[in-house]
């Protein structure tokens, strides 16, 4: 029952600056204290830095803003995340924009593959983040992380000689989508990427849809990484985000998702990304994110018995 916190103050993957303050805001909102109150031992590894990293010599793609800086972060996160996972702790990666996941998910996929387990990824996000340098409109790399992780071409030099552990597109579940670019959508259709959009959530409810995700993970004895982009939430409850899209998940839907994921016992690592404290209303979004992480790790109102959340 040990949780490792690792901050990645990175904001060059988005057009709006400020997510580099995310890790500090999540700590200020009491993340470690809350997890300790839920009986976890919490080890905070502090924030990563890329100041000392030497750049690689590959040629940056044409449409990938701040490629060099993201490349540094991806390599450092991938190595450090892997080392931390090896200690047996459950890592929570604190962002930072969503390019963080290119490193964190690569690290976890590598870690579990070595142990003969397949990594599944639940991508809670208003966006699909399935652009490549070919399809992108904005050239912002936080819109490319899911595609990179699924092995799409265009950012192949990002990890240099470090091991790349791609996620099978069949193991990725996008959840909460309501903004997908045209070429991005075409690529996703070609790859048969599973997407739960907001209309499905309205029609069927999050419980049915999340259970379906969990069942798939359990059926193949997999482990689930939850990549939580704060813009998955409706802007009314999460204003502290650079790319808000109306019509997102409510506070209650989000808590129920986290509670169901806790009960499932399949969650092995988490990202919290895109929180922008510069745009937040007195820490409201940071606090909401921390409350949701509480539910993900067993916080509940009554003593209703739930299955253990240990990974077997
Ligand atoms: C848009 C917005 N699809 C892009 N993406 C994200 O820039 O590629 N916004 N991730 O948060
Ligand atoms: Mn995202
Ligand atoms: Mn997003
Ligand atoms: Mn975003």
C-alpha cells in the first residue's frame, strides 16, 4: 500500500502556459495528506527537471511545437517512472500538460510487460489526443500523446534509444470525448480506436460504460493506467484548464467513475494532467482533482464493504 508521487512541471505541450504549476497546486490541495488518511504510505519524489538533459541529434518533425523540450521530458519521465514502478509503489504522475503521458505510460507499459502483464489505458479527456504531426492543426504536442503511445508514426525519435513500449490500440479506451479534429477522427476510425463520447455517457450512464472497460482489463489479467485530463470534467466544476470544452462530466459522474475504478482493483498507475492553476478560481479545480483521487483510492461516505484495491 505504497503510493509514489512524481511531479512533472511541464507546459510546452499546450498553447496556454501555466500547467507547470500543476504539481504544486495538487500538493497544496492536500493530495499526500488525503492518501495518508486512506492508509497509504506516500513517498513524494518531488518534481522532475530536464535542465541537465542533453538533446538528441534527430531531426524534429515539422509540426510538433517545442519538440526538443518534450523529448527531454518524455525520456526523463519514462526512465524515472520505470524506476519508481520497480520499487513496487503505485505511481501517481502529477502534471503538467498531457504530453506527460508519453513518458509515464511508456514507463508503466514497459514495467508490466516485463512482468507478463498487459497495460490497459483509460483516457479520461474531452479530447482524443490522437493527432500526429501529419494530422495536427495546432502543432501542440499534448494533442498527440495517445497516438504516440499507440505507436502512430511521426514522433519516432522522441525516446531516442530508450525502450518504447507501445500500447496496443485495442487496450486504449478514450472516455468523455467531445472535441475531435477531422483528420484525427479519420485516423481513429482507421485504427478502430474505442471512444465513449458524451452522448453515450448521457444515454447509458458512466457505471455501465466503466464496468465494460474494467471487465476487459480483468478478462486478460491486465493492469489499468488512468490518464486523467482535468478537462474531462465540465468547466463549471473545473475552470482551471487551458482548453475547456462545455458539456463535460459532472462532479458526481466523475466521483462514481473513480469509486467504480477503486472497487475494480485493477488500477496500477495514474496521471493527473492539464490542471492550470494560473486559470483556476482559488484552487477550486485543484481541490476537485484531489477529491476525485481520494475516491479513486478508497474514500467513501459509509463503510460499505468493497473489494481490496491491491493488484493481485
Ligand atoms: C486539439 C486539442 N485536438 C489539438 N487538443 C487538446 O491541439 O490537437 N487539448 N489536447 O487539450
Ligand atoms: Mn488530454
Ligand atoms: Mn483534453
Ligand atoms: Mn488539454
